[in-house]
C-alpha cells in the first residue's frame, strides 16, 4: 500500500482527491500548507484550515500542517513585488507549484516516509518507458477542458511528476461536486477559491503599495495625447481594464506601459497595440525531453485560454520565438507561455 500525503486545501477538489485515494486503498494522510497568514480578514487561511480539518476528521485520516510562510514570502511574494517593479506581470501560481507545493511540500513528504503527494489539480500524469527501459512522465491536460489546470504545472520537472498523483484529473468538475455531495463531505457546497491567498479580498494595487511607492505619472491615448494621470506605471498590466483611472465611450484597456518614464497608454480593444501574432520567450523549460526545432503545436499565454495553433523556433541562447496562427490579445511580459502537442504539455518559458 502506497503512503500518500494529500495537500488538503479546504476546498472540494482536494477533499474528493483524498476520498478517491482512500477508496483505492492508499494509506492517506492530509497535509495543509500554511503559505500566508494575514492579521486581518483579507486572507482565508484560518478558515481554510478549519475546513480541511473537518474533511480529514470526516474521512478518518490524520491531519498535519506545514508552515512555509517564510519560504513563500521569499520565493513568491518578493518575486511579485520585483516583477511589477521591473514592469512585467509575474505568474506566482506557477512558481508556487514549482517551488512550494511540488518542491518543499513534496520533499518533506518524502523525508517523512511518504511515497508521494496528491493534489486536487485538474491534470493528468502518464508514465511511459523509453527504448532504454527508462521511465518518463508526461503531463497531460485535465479531462475537463474548462477546469484544466495543467498550465499551472508548467514548471514541473520529471522527479516531481514521478512523485505526484492527480486523482480528479479524469473527472469533470460537476462529477467532483456530485461525489462530494453523495459521500457527504462537510465542504461539498463550498465555493472554489479565487486568486492567491495573500491577496484575498485585497486589490492587487493596494497590496503592491506595501512595497512599491505611489509615483504620479501621465496617461496617454494611442495618439499620444495626455488624458489623465496615474499612481505608478508598475501597478498596471497589459490588457487591464478596471482601475485605470480614465474612461471613454467604449471600454479602455492598458495597451502599453513605460516603466522608465512612468507612462501608461490606454486604448480600445480593437487597437492593434493590444494584439500580436508573435512573442519571444526565455528561461526555457522542457518537462521531459528537449525538442528539435521548429515545432508545431498549440500554445496558451494564460490559464483558461483556448489552445492556439502556433509554431516555435529556436533562436539560441535559451530564447525561443513563437508565431501564432491568429493574433493574441494582451500578451504580457513575465507571464508563462505553455506549449502543447496533443494533450501533453511539453515546454514552457517566460514571455519577454
């Protein structure tokens, strides 16, 4: 019987994951990761812990907490501040999975004698053998196309995939909810969490102000006319619509930002500034074997985006050029580009 430490978050997905593993005969233990604990009511961590405890008690499994607040702040929160300060939009969800859940939590689980960890991600792992009888692990999309979370796992490596289980990867969200209700889980009707815990109910701009100062700058339209002012170009991201401080007959979006001169440019969605067929990426990461370029496949530049036909070309020095068949909206520097062939996520990199 395999011993598995399930990352119980307080949500229904991880709760059903624990139940399914238990039903399959695994020796299951619940582990809750404390990544951020706010003094006010903006972060639901304390409530999440109580919900997770209820689930563990209901399933009759042991429950432990793992405190990663220091590591989370140093690796994730500081990364967010630095990213916005430099003018790009970081993706902390992917980094959290790579550095916290599937590194610190996984390594601690292995050190404690567990065979691996399980989470409630909507994704799948396929184990295969190559010609040399070596095991390889493929990261595949989740069966539920809408809930598919493989994008958030784009930074994982082979050793991490080899020690992970995604019990609900082949289920639809509706099936997971039905499971939870049918077996009477105490959190069966709990809403899904949105966004990162440490932001919680707090506006991203307000959160960034904790370390990034307000610096008044000018807002331009696409013709270069001054139409307003703002509190700092680093508080905004390309494609942002809400909270930009100006309005027009049609919705306006951030189409460009100049961090050095503290200027943002806004325009309507139809503006070509907001769309492009090409992008460059660096910090290339291969989830399994390296690719021979060029390669045809499908890419996405954000979670939840429909996969887009594209071709990737090697530019050398760990840089890759991506050319999409169709124009892409609001390509943001600092976000992750994920490249799929069939159902498999084979490559990821950071948009520059």
